[in-house]
């Protein structure tokens, strides 16, 4: 299974929703990068993604986007193959 990395904050409801969906799809471990605790990580997130909002989700080397993009990917049937590494 591909590694899942997510830029998050503690109180973000979209982060919680994205984590819940990933766990429903069998993701046991999410590498969380808390941008509320480390402003330098937020700067890095903005540099990599061009976005300021959380969550920003990466599956393997693929930038999925935020919660809405993750849900759309799942609804299109693309999430499970991406998680599997295909």
C-alpha cells in the first residue's frame, strides 16, 4: 500500500473527514504533518502544492488535493487503485 501523507491541523473538520474516509478504505497509518504546530511545514506545503488550505493529501508521490478531491477520487473509483500502488 502506498504511503499516505496529509498536511493537517488539529481542529480542521475536513482533515477529520478525509482521515475517516482513508481509514474506511483500509489505510492503517497516515503520516500527518501538523502545520498548526510547525509554521515552516505550512510554508513547505504551500511551496509544494500552491495551496494554503488543509488538508493537503498525498498518496505515494501523487498530490490528491484536499478533502473534496479525495471524496471525488473515491467516488470515481480511483482511490483504491492509488492506495494499492496501481
